[in-house]
C-alpha cells in the first residue's frame, strides 16, 4: 500500500489531485476496461471502446444478416475505406480526401514505398531506411527497394539528414521508435529530405492518436499507420495510408486491384486508376473489422489531440517521478528520452530479467509489455489511463524490486 512506501502517500495524493483536474478524465467512460486493472499496453492493443460491441452486432445481424448484399450501398460498405480515412485524417493533421483505410500496415508500407520510388526523380538510386525500425518496415523496404532498383541505406533516424544526397530517392522513418519511445523531429527531417529532393514516407504507428502529427502542415509526402494501437480499432484492425493530394495524380500503386479502378463495376480488362485517395485501395475491404474501427473512432469525438499530448507528457513525467521514488536506485534505467520534444507516449525501462519482471507485474494487475532483450514498455494512452494508474504501476514495480 502507498502508506507503507516512502513518499507513497504523497504521490498517491498528487495522483488523485491530477486526476481531479484532468479535463480528459471523463473519456475513460467511453471504454470498457476491467475494474482494478492498470492497462499500459494501449500502444500494442488499444482498449475496447464501449460503443464497439453494439455496432458490430448491428453490422453482423442487420447489415449482413438482413440487408445482405444491399448493404454495399445502403449501409455504406463500399465507401467505408475513404469515409473512415476521413475520420482518421484530423487526428494526423490531414485534410479530407487523402487517407484510406484497409490492409495491414505492412501492405500499406509496400504501396507507399514502391509508390514513392516511382514518384521520385529519375537517376536517384537510394532508399534511406530507419535502421532501428520495427522489423516489418525493414523487410518490406528491402523488397520495395529490390523491386524498384534502389539500394537500401540503413540510417539512424536522428541523423538521417547527414545521409541525404542528390542520389536519395526515398526516406522511410518512424515518427516514434516502438522500442525506446523516442520521438523524431518530423518537421525538420521532412524539410531536410525535401531540400535534397527526396520524398519521405513516415510510419505513424506509435504516434497517431498520441500526439499531433501535422502531415499537411509539414508537407509530408506519404504516410502509413496502424489503427489497433492508440486508435483502439481492435485486434488486426485495418491500417491506413496517406498520399498527399499533390502526389495523388501521379501515384502509381504496385497493387492496382479492382477497388482502385476508376470504374470498378465496369469490369474492364484495361486498368485505369481512380482519382483521389481511392487509388490506394486494393481489393474488397474487410468490412467487419473496418466498421468496428469506425465505431471505435467515435471515442475521439470532441477530443483535441493537443490536449491528448499535454496529458500524455504529464502522465509519463509523473510515472518517471514515481518510478524514481519507488524503485530502488539502479534497478531500472529509463531509455525513453527525458526531453519532451524527443518523447512519444510510452516509457521504456531497461532492467535485467525484464521478461520475468513483466510477468510478475501482469500477475499483480499492471499490464505493460516486454521487448527483447531487456526492455519493460509502458504505453500511456491519455483517453483512458489515469494518474492513479501511473502511480499504482510504479508502486507495484517498486514492490517487485523491494
Ligand atoms: C505495429 C507496427 C506495425 C504493424 O504492422 P502490421 O502489418 O499492421 O502488423 C508496423 N510498423 C510499426 C513501426 C509498428 O509499430
């Protein structure tokens, strides 16, 4: 209990005061979270929005069961990828008409990278790829480069600018590193890529829904991201792809399925791409998970991402303070950067026996995750995580080492 831990009563009282003053605190009611659980893994699988079960029930029983094939028009199934893309757009700073939902992040990354390589100026031969990246991004980048005749150059994103030359065609970067939680400078890196004449593809998996992205404001070319982390779309929810309006007319998809045709139902043997965001579609949308995502996005109604960012930083600051107070000196070492400008919405702590420590934390009702070989990862999702959760998580961690 907090009273038996040095400084505990004080920190618990501070947590209660911070929760009382938190303008986003009431948003937790938009989620169905089990009582008594501290959930700090929303950067891996977001919590269940309370509106989703009823919406899915309606999609299955009425839209599919009763309306049957009529639902492609009457229930708006056919236009769901663009409609739901437009719900995500404001969360990533994009005007409508530039985002579609569908397929996995991996598949969208493939479309974006090959598409970017085909948009790049002739004679450019290199693709700079964030070498610390989530593995799938590296695998897909290698294949996209091979297919388009580019050479992959692994870079550390924080000094990617130093590797830009007049032979750089495409740059692939992660906005937030999934393992360390480090936030990279999207405006500056995008500017540097453009100054060298390259296109930039941003992976937003660990930033969208946690902090402002500003795709349009910073002239980003293409971006992808997943929806089952901070956007709470559910396991395997479809990902999204952004192609800036100025590139849409020349975007040449490597997967030009019939859904991206200008007239899909003309069923013509010749391919003619749709105008606009629909050009990034491939095949029939995965309607069940897509409409679960649409219902999940209702949790963002009236929410300003700037407020989400402010709470996220306050939560991670407070968690780090609690860890310093509760966990014996030297037992854990924060690997997430301290400066706010370099911090995403998670805290990663390095420790020996990280896997066993996380197993014990989960057994005590605090869910975070473990990343090999020695990282404890705690994701802070401001829509439903409280300051009391942060205090309890740190206190429980302290007890494990105590
Ligand atoms: C979560 C994540 C993915 C997931 O890719 P899927 O194809 O949707 O499984 C890809 N890249 C990054 C950086 C991620 O964090």
